[in-house]
């Protein structure tokens, strides 16, 4: 069976999805009603919207960068050098 070498493994994709979810949570924290021409809404300047949400988004973006930059670990030591290990079968033990 031919094993293809991909740039990402399963862990990279999981970390990327978690980072994307954290960014979405940060944008949801930033959302809310705004001020109009006739009424001022002081909630626009709440700590949640101008301090917490940007930090959450930044953490999500940093984790996504880590997920892209993370190098997948090789499963077999011989795969890095191009050597293939022979498979052991039950017939090998009989010899």
C-alpha cells in the first residue's frame, strides 16, 4: 500500500479547527448593538468588547499559526531515511 506524505497530519487539522473556533468566539464577543445618531450606547466601550475579545482573537490567530507551523512527527523511524521496514507475519516465526 502506497502511503502518501501530507504536509499536515490529523493533529494539525484539529489544532487549526480549535484556533478557528477561538477566533469565531472572539468575534462573537465583539458583536453587539451600536450607537445611533439619536441615542448613545455606552456598551460600545465595554471591557468585553475592547479588551477581552481582541485578546481572544489574537490567541486564536496565534494558535492557528502554530498549527500551520507544527511539523508532524514521523510514525516510523525508517520512513525519514527512505527505508522501508519489512512486515512481520506469522510465517516468519515458523522458520
